[in-house]
C-alpha cells in the first residue's frame, strides 16, 4: 500500500517549526506494510490544501492529513475535504457531545462546536489527549484520515484509532522490515563499490546516507509473509556484513558513543579522555549517554602546551621536538592520562581543526588518535576533510571507533 | 514569487531523518521576497521524483531540489531532471576539474566523476564545503535549483551561490531586511508580554522562536527602498532592545560561545572550565570557535567524586557534607580549578542531568553554576526542565551566559 502524508500549517512553511509528525507517521506506517511515497507540507490556504489533496488522491491509496482541525479561523481542513470530496459538512452529534463533555466546567466558547462539523460519511477518531476529533473517510477506494497537528494528540490518536483502522482495512497483505547498518571509517564511494550488487537489487531496497560520522546503509524488505520478510532481511544483512565486516558499528538509531559505552560497561572497563583539537567533544558525547558514570572516569581538555605538561605529564621535550600535533605527543597524552587517572584505557586526540594553524607539513585536518591500555600504547595518524566543525566531529567519531576496535579484538 | 522545495532522500521518508533543509530554505526565501507554497518530500525513486518535479513546475515559479547529487547509485537527481526537461546529461569540464582538485592526494575513486554529469545548460553552483556541485536551470520561465542534501553543504551553497542568483534574477523590487535578536534567560511568554505591541504590528513582521538555548526574536522588514528598510529595522531593533536589555546576547547566527569568546579575547582574559553534568559540552562549545586557544586554557570533565578531589582539589569533606550537586561543591570546583589553572576565570557546573540520580531534595534538572575570579567566587542554583540532552544543553548555555554577564558589568 502506498501512502502520502499531507502536513498543513503555515508555521511549517516559514514559521520556524519542523514537521515531525510526518516522520513519526511514515515510520509507523512502514511497520504495518505501508510505504510513504510522498510527504507534502502546505500552509493554511484553501486552494493549496485542495491542490495537495487532489494530487495525493491520484497517486496513493492512503492519504493522511495532519493539522487544521482545531477551533480557529485558519483551521480549514474539514471544509477543504468536504469541498474536494463534494460532501456536505454535517454536525456530528456524538462528536459534539464529546467536545462539550471535555470542555465542561472550563472556559467554553461556541467556536469549539465547529470541531464537530465533519464531512458526511466520516467515521470519528477519538482524541485521547485533546479536544478536536479526527476522522476517516473512504472515497472511491482511497482511504483518507485526518489527525490533529499537535504531535502529542496526533500520536495518541494514531495509536488508539487510526492504526487499528488501517490494520483492519489493509492488514495482512504485505510485511515490511527495515534495518539500518551504520558504518564508520569507509567512504560512501568505497561502500558503494563494495556492495554495488546489493545496492542495485530491486528487492530488498538498499540505499546509502552519508553523514559526517559515517555512512548509513538502509535496508527495506517487503514480502508477503512475516517469515519471508525476516529471512530476506537476515540474508541481506549477512551479505552486507560479509563485505563490510567491522566497519559496521551499530544498528538503526544507535550512536557510536552508545555502542562503545555498552561495550565498556559490559567489560567493566573504565576510560579517561584527553582532548586537544576536539576540545571536549568526545567527553561530551560519552557523557550524553545515561549511565556513563559507570565507565567514564574523567576528561581533560588540554588545549595549551602548559596544560598538556601539567595535567597530562607530557614531557616538555616531546612537545618541543615533535610538536603538539604529533604521534609522539598523542602517545604521551594517552599514557600520562591513564597513569594519573588509573583507568583501564586512556584515549587521546591531538590535531589541527583549522581554519588556522595548518602548514605544508602539518595541514588542517591532520589528527593523531592515541590509545593506552595494559597492552601498551599506540597512536594513528588521520587526515580529515572539512571545516573546523567537520574535522572535530570526524575526529571524535574516529576516536570513539578506535576504542570500539580495541574492544572487539 | 512562489516557491516549492522538493527534498529527496528515502531516509527522509522512513529513515528516521528529519528534513531540516526545507525549513532553512523557506525562511531564507522569505527574506528575499519569496513565499514557499509547498514542501514535498520524496524518496530516491526516479518515478516519484519525476512526478514531484513535474507537479512543482506547474504550480510555482521557483523549484528548489535538495539531495541526490552525491556519487552513489541512488543519487539520481541529475538524471531525473535531465529526463523531465528532456535535456542531455553532459560532462561539465569545470565541475570535473574542481571535483578532482578537491580529491587530489586522497582516496580517489572514479565514481566521483559522476558528480560532474549535469543537464545541458546547467549553471554550476560551487560547493564551498563538500564535493558535489549544485546547479541552476531555467526552463520556460521556471527557475530550478539543485542543492546537496547534507545541511551544512546546502546552507553554504545557498548563501554563496543560490541566494545571489535568485536576487539577480528576481530581486530589486522589494527591499527586505531580516535580523534575529537572540536572547537567553527569559521565557517565551515573558518576552511575548514584554514586547507584545511590537509583535502585533503588521510591519515589520516580528516573531518568536523558542529554542533550548533561548528565544530568538525575528524581525523582517519589507520596504520599497533600501533606506526605508534599514531605518525601520533600526528603529524596531532599538525598541526591542529598550524592553529586553541584557537578555539579548547576540545577532542573527551568533552563538553564545562566539559572543563570550570575543569578549574574553578583547579583554585578554583566560578561562578554565570544570564540568560535571555537562560532561565536556561547555569546553566543546568554547573550542568550536576558531582562535579559542587565545582564551581557553583548559577544561576538566570531573564526573566522579575522585576526579573532583584529585583534579580540582574539592575537599572530600565538602562532597560528603553537601553532596556533589551543591552550591558548595560548585564553588569549590571553580576555586580549585582557577587555582591550578592560574587563569582569570574559573567556571564550574555540577548538576543532575537525569534520567536517573534525582531525588525529592535534588530533582533531575537541578544545576549549580559557579564562577571564580579575582573578585571572588559565586554560585547560582538553576532548575532546568527537560530530558538529559535538554538539561545539559540548557546548563551549558546558562554557564556561558554567566561568563557573559560577568564580563558586561
């Protein structure tokens, strides 16, 4: 089944408000076998909503409209739908009673009654957390649903009313599974080359999304039974994993700091972090995870040479001879840190984030990542592309990945 | 002028990724006199992108497409546009040279060349921060622009290439000025009350956007001459500043860390940071600014009590008697830090970011911010609402603001 989501509301076009409803809905629809082909955002404008609805009815089976069903002047969704479907707006007695009951004893205003004016033939969707009811309609085989724009109300109404209605009407035909394999350390074009056969297949649908922190591989499987869907998903994941191996660090929404945190926690290891060019970003990412105090001992942001000497015990001679951005300094930072912190692991990063500070020898983007453990210390050189923020983010991801790779050996 | 934004990318339909590009673009278009009527999101699917583009060309004057211009198999925007406009895809020599120059000396793969295959007649938009070029096309009076999907690249390309091109093509009729006054420490409703007369005016258009880090006040002025626009803008800014005073910390895209960094740099002061619940976030924000090594001495992320004692010299007795989250500990952290770092300022943050760790006495969101200087130490208690990430972000903003307020006195 193909779906389109139409989000209405002028604030979504240029009022600084992000449409998060459509994301929630498309994810939910996928789990009941519906693929969202289009999301359209349109202002509180009669003509444009009309145009969007007509278009959607031509190209999909299920149209979900959010927003515009409140009590105010610019809540025009009900009116537009009635017009497009050539149905009358009728006062829905049950809806009216519910609205009045909800508002009993409150500031009541007659404009709220308007929310019970629904296109003829509409089936009510109760609003568990707000006032305005939603509704569903069947029009020549197109299923149309209308939900509130307030995310909390929309979600509650979807779960309690619309999802069951969709399952009743369309359920049992297609089974969709979705999985994201997250990678670090391999470029988008390298991944593309390595799994191009899989990317070209029609089923499953496999796609790539490049982020600063790595490339995500999305797999979507559509099958006629749950078993077939699961089996194709598992086979596809296995093929991708055979090609990419350890470059895959996590699944779906998992962040690198979660994955590494869970590994440290499970192994009961403690870590300390010494950062120069990343300036606290790695510590901030580690501690963004609830429960990180279990494995995160402390962090030092040693920006100046003085701090590297005093806080981390880097020998002044090392800094003088090799420079603050060098393999030797990265090693000394990790070792000195681990010694004072008395942790299992000491992670260090030193580099040139730019825009200034680069030279022919040591260009912007040059970063050394060091790791000290009971097995000894090592440091690796990287060259990251991008501006200051990108270099810092990429370096933080690679530093976390260095810990991950140490832990999976 | 009427615009439509088409965001392409399967991850935007059901990959858990929010389309933030369209919001940026519609806000920017508004400032050059263009109204966005529709935003359409469509997957990496040839037929559906084709359908969306054809539809958009029928209903608006300017179509902006984001995404799908990278080097991989599912980057099909170039191909679809060529098909819809019935133009050939040609290898654009200048674009190819630029791509190869950017990749020189790095892992180079021939698939990147694909990014220089553009529809005949396309005018290149340079990519200041990434590889793939964007482009613009004129088709029977419809202006079509194609930008990357990566937000940072998209924004840079819009500012450096597309905005000037749009202004050249459509500009000159109206003079629009836009300014954002950024505030910290005042709620949206308090600001709403304080400047309600200004908010209600038809011209200029003034609106509020609440963020975790404070409330932005957007002023948009549209006038028939540049002088009138500038003069109305200046008068409006003055009125807002009279009402809100020091709560305004910056203009337009300025971040708090830039403002505070510039003040420290100008006064030639050095700062050190001791963080507990913010876990490195404040150091990371400070050092995100180029040139921060001038004033940022070092940072300590002292998560454990042990670290607070050893790295910051907080007396064990203080921790025992008042707890790690207390005014006394915040004071001792700031003082101990400033003593060892020998800086002009020592900033400390300790609190409960949640979700665990709260109690009736010390709930999640309780944060103490301490500042030590030659004028002595003080610490202030805050209670922030929200989840772990929100509490951390709000605490980091307030800590930076504490330094700002110290420096403006």
